[in-house]
C-alpha cells in the first residue's frame, strides 16, 4: 500500500496547486488521478499510471521521490498492500485481572 508519506505529499501538492503555479512535471489532473489511485489502494493502477507517465517520477521534488520509491518496490515484487501489522484483540493482562489504573 502506498505509505502515509505519499498520501501526505499528494494532499499537500493538491492544496498548494490552487494557490500557486506548479513547477513540476505533473499537472492538477495527474495529481487528482494519483490521489484517487492511492485512496483506492489500487497499487496496480498506480503502477500502470506511472509507467504511462514516467515524467511524473523525474526530479527531486518530494512527490517524484516518493513515487520512484513506490515503483521500485512495486517492480521488485516487495510491495504488500496488506503489510500493516494486525492489532491483537487480546485484553491487556491488567484489564483481564480487573485492575483499574484511573
């Protein structure tokens, strides 16, 4: 799954694009499409979109760096959409024993 850092960069750029001219290799429509794919957790779609628009991943701006990292992981097969650690549903020992701290 694209990380929260990528989502934050996309959101920030979307917000900034209304206030200033983007000096990057992507436009507002491309940013919206990237955001849609990230929010939908469509990693295959994002990979295909970036492969069709390689200019988006060129440059030193934060979005280009994050998208290059995403592509590297996706192409190496190390991308796992379900890699988030699962939370244990077991109650903490103190709670199980009826101990209340506050």
